[in-house]
């Protein structure tokens, strides 16, 4: 997948917003005001995605294009080199996984305070 395809796919997810909170070359995708994807627009074609910790480790072992999240919590984030040989299907599955992790976390009811 190229950068534009990743962007359009992320934006197709329900309630997704895009913004540039860090700089003008890192496009961030959020659901419920929480990040689920960071896409580098600087030409290096990198995509950072949230991931279940066990799955994150397995993916890193299986695919050289997947490394621990750059400038992110390496336990929960992977960085994907989009220039590698990963299939579009796998990249979409990883985007879906990240989106669902954040959406489900954000959907949990907040704790009520006891008086």
C-alpha cells in the first residue's frame, strides 16, 4: 500500500479523524480522540500502529518490515515499512486491529465517583 491508500483506508473507518499534532510530516489518525495510526509523509513510507503486545512480538519475528514502534511504547506499537513486501491485505488487517483496540478501549464506560 502506498501513503495515499493507507490514508483513504484509515479515513474509511467510522469516526476517524486526521490531524497533524506533532509536525507537518506525521499524519495522525484518531478514533474517539485517541491515536490508532501515525503515517509518515516525509518519504520514508512508515506507518505506526497500535498492537496487542503478544501479537506485536509475533509480527516482528515473522516480518522484517515490522519493527518496534519508533518514538512510541514499543510494547504496544509497531512501525511498518510500507516499501517492503507486506500484502495490502495484511496491512489492512493490522490497521483494523489497531483501530479496534483503540475504539474498544475508548468505548468503555468511565468510572463513576462515589460520594
